[in-house]
C-alpha cells in the first residue's frame, strides 16, 4: 500500500463528531480541516485523491430540524435532506481543502458534486424498510406522523419509536462520467456524500427521487470501482479492524486477505451496523479490480496509507 496511485478516501459522518458536546457546524468544520491537512499530505506524497463521506448524524440533525418545524412548514423528504447535507458537507470539505492547498502552495482544486445514485426500483429493500432515520418519539406521536405522511415507524430497542426507510443497493452514479473527467484532470472531487441521493429511473429513463438511504460504504465502493481507483481507504472510529471485537479474545488485524474477509464476514465477525458493511464494500472493491483496501481512524490516515497501522485488505 506504500506505492502512490489513485485513492478514494471514504470518511464516516461520525468521524467528524468527537462527542455529543462537539456536534456544531464549527466543530465539524474543525474536524474537516484536520482531515484536509492529511489529504493534502497524501497528495504531496504522490497520490491522486477523490473523497466521499457519510452523513448519518448530519441527516439526522436535518430531519430533526424538519420534525420540529412541522407546525410551520412541510416535512423535508429524505432525498432532499440528503441533497441539503451533501451540499453543506461538500462546502466544508471544498473550503477546507482550498485553504490547505493554498497554504501548502499545492496547485490543486477541490470540487463538491451533489451526486445522484441510481437504485433498482424492484430492490427487495423497498418491501422491508429497515434503516432508522430522524429522532426518537413516543408511540402516539410516531403513529400520528405515520398516518399523516405515510411513514413506516418502528420501536427502536426500547429507546422509543423511529421512522424507518429502505436501504437499496447502489447500481450506478448519474454524474459518474463528469466525476471521472474531473478526477483525471487532477481535481479532488467530493462526491456521493451520505451514500448519494437515491433515485430510480422509469421506463423512459426519467429519474425520480425516493424515500430511502443508500449505504455510504457500498456507495464508496461503487465510486472507487467506477473511477478505477487503486485503493479504497475507509476512515472510521477505530484504528484497526478486530475479530471477536466485543469478546474476551479481541484480536486487532494488520492484514486480511480476500478469502479471510469473506470467511469472517460470513461467520458474523463484523457487526451489520458498523464494520460489516465496510468489509463487504471492500470485498466488492477488490473483486471489481481494486488493488487493496485500508481501514483506520482519522488521526492515523497518513500512517495507514504508509502501511504503518490500520488494517489492509489484499487479494491474497
């Protein structure tokens, strides 16, 4: 992983929030600035880079604001909420990178693209909404909103009721060709934020937004494959991937082969809501032609790309 090439860096939305006391836009921008310094260092080391990011907490905040304003304005649909957050977070990354490039005298531009992701309108996920979004509510309030707006709501592990939406697999990137052309010119493109805005195509090819959430890890894998990236770097909350993570024999992993990753995933070693989608997305990336994957946390981004820490996923 030490040799330079083309890397897609996928940053989790939670990686920008240190704790509950640091959730403001200013706090998140500080985290983005710290990441921008590492991205610039990566470019100085010879890498070409494209960025994508999660937005779970940020979309949750947007939906909460929408819920609080229901007596004043109509609720914000999921696809528009994702678009809003893509724009805001893309602005954060583009501004921070611009300033970092200028400080380092790096001749690079950063461009954020509001990105639509095509999903299959027949995806089984639409029949089984499972992704919790928005705030917790008591049962009467949840049922009232469900009846008014056609939401699906469920009880959430004893913490109250929440809205749930489908999470279909991404199939293609509407702006993929434009992203590829910009990346080939050396532009640092920020794309597919929050998994991208899910859209479906009708028989005539017309696009329509849907009330769903695309998993950010699978969207990052699709972006990396469509761009022909060598490396997909997943920036998350832990320095390395572990086996038996919550058990007495936790083992931190320096390297995973493709076969090992598949076996451990099938055995349930990686939780569905955290490391599981990342490992599955990296498997897709390697099987789609990628050279290797890396998982690490925000402070260790550069060290992991130099092979000094993190968990590497390799073909064999």
